[in-house]
């Protein structure tokens, strides 16, 4: 009963880089919001709050890989200011560091998605590869607001 609902929820949060067109700040907010929804669903599966669903788990990993690939393009110089953004100046001031961080995230999310885990233990390992990157960017390249 819950599996179709979980799968529908995951499908609704899919990131399609070509569909994101509101502007760089809005686009990256949408990507991060979808990542947050996927992270919550993943955590709920891994904690047993909802039943593990391999298809939904693999969709989460695919969503993260697509988001990682699309995300760096949404930081043009003209989006440094001029809107409600949590992007830190370090993104533009330390471009080599930003590029290295995003490249690592892309590689790790692609590797995690390629694992195609079929059980909760495998998904936990793969999802750990994805979330291991979060702290470095959120601390070094994000200004926490509010």
C-alpha cells in the first residue's frame, strides 16, 4: 500500500535539469528543495519509518546524480547578489575549491546511483556516499540565513 505512494512521491521530486528555468537563484533553490525531500524520504526508509522500496531508493540516487550534474551551472557571476540566496561569496572567490567540491559531489552521486542497491543495507551505503559531501559545501559555500 505504501510502496506506490512512496514511488509516486519520489517521481514527483525528480530533477530534470532542462525543466529548471526560473533563474539561477530560483533554480538552485528548487534543486536543493528537491534534494531535501529526497533526503527525508531516504532517511525515513533507512530508519524504517516507511518500508524500503528499491525502485524509490534508486530514484532518489538518480535524482541526486542529476542534481549534482545540473547544480554548478546555476551559479553565474550575476547571481552572486540580487536575490534571496544562501550562496556564499566563496563560490566565486575560490572557484577552484568550488569546482573541486562540485566535481567530487558529481562523482560520488554518479557512483552511488551506479550501485543500484536492492536492499536497505546497500542503499544506506550508497546514500552515505551522497550525503558525505553535504557538510563540506553547506559549511564552506553556504550562508545560513534565518
